[in-house]
C-alpha cells in the first residue's frame, strides 16, 4: 500500500492539513529561488507565460479611415453657344406714295344720228337738235355707258324722226300709234303731240319729259326692252313706260346703273 493511498485513507482533516503544508513549502521554495537568483522551472515557466502574454497582447490599432469626401464632379453647365450674329434684314423699301390711278374710262362706242321730220309738226327742229345734243352728252345718260353720240346731217346709225301724230303708226303698225312715241329699226320716232305737250300721265316738267322720251326710245335702239317700277317711291327705270303709267315710282329721265350695265355688255 503506497503513501498516496494512505493519505487518501487518512482522515479528511489530516488531508487538508497536509495539502496546506505542501502548498506552504512550495511557496517557500519559490521565494528562496527568486531571492537566490536561481531560476527554477516554476520561475521560468512564469516568465515564459508573461513573455507570451506580453507578446500576444498587442495594442489594438485603431485604423481611422481617412474621411472620405465624396466630391461630386463639378456640375457641368452646358451653355449653349451664342447664336451667330444676325444680320438685320434690310428694311423693305417703302414705295413713295402715289396718287391712285383713276378708274379707266369705259370703252367708247361712237354712234351717229341725224334728225328729220315727217308730216306737219308744231315743234322746232332746231330746238330738238339742241335738246338731243345736250341729252346725249350728259354724263347721267347713255354716255356713262361709253356711248358717244355724234350728230350728222344725213344718214347715220339711227335717225330721230319728229313726226306728226297721224304718221307715227306707219313706222310699225300695231306697235306705234297716234298717242305715243316709239322705236322701230333705225328710227327713233317722236310723236309731235307728246314732244310739244308732254303726257298727262307724267307728273313733271316738259323739259324732263323730253329728256326721258329721248333716252327711253334711244334705249330701245341700243337693244333694251321695257322695264318696270321696282317699288313705290323708287326712281323709275328710264325704260319704264312713264308716259303711260308711273306704277308708283318717281319720275326719272336717266338710265339707272343696272340699265347702263346692260348697255355696256352689248
């Protein structure tokens, strides 16, 4: 039986006491060895452990990342290139003001006429000639349609006949009668009774009546038919039979604009 067993078999208090003695002896040995400069295995081991601990214990290096400054690239401002210099358009030339050209005169159509009498007449042929010239040359008359009338001694494009009332029907039986004037072919037939007295149906002066009769019968020769009153109080067309009935219109000795247009178109 060895000593270790004997110790285990010793009473518990004895084992505790022996352990304490042994621990104390170990301390004494260590102290003596340290004091004597000797290096015991315990000391060496302690030194190795200390060195290892020292060598393995390093001060943690705190690596502070340099501040990262994320600099955005400078904002590139795209500046549009300046527009090319523009050359100012020259100011349009302003034409010098001109006086508006007058409206062209209508094309002139020259017609000739002569004057004769038929039968015994009371009226003056010379007076008729003067009235005819004045009426045909008046700008309110057919002259406004470009007709230029020229009096000739004989012949001519048409003939004004100052006729006795009883001779009038012979120019166009059924058309011309003893009461009124008429036109037939190249003849503008003026009933002497109407020319000298006017018409009871004409509520105006004799001078205006004579102008109306000349323009009316000459209008037939120019190719116009009878016209009618356009409404009460309106001017009567010169081609209206004003010697017979005014139809509610006002007396009028001159062709209306639309009547002039009809002659221009012929």
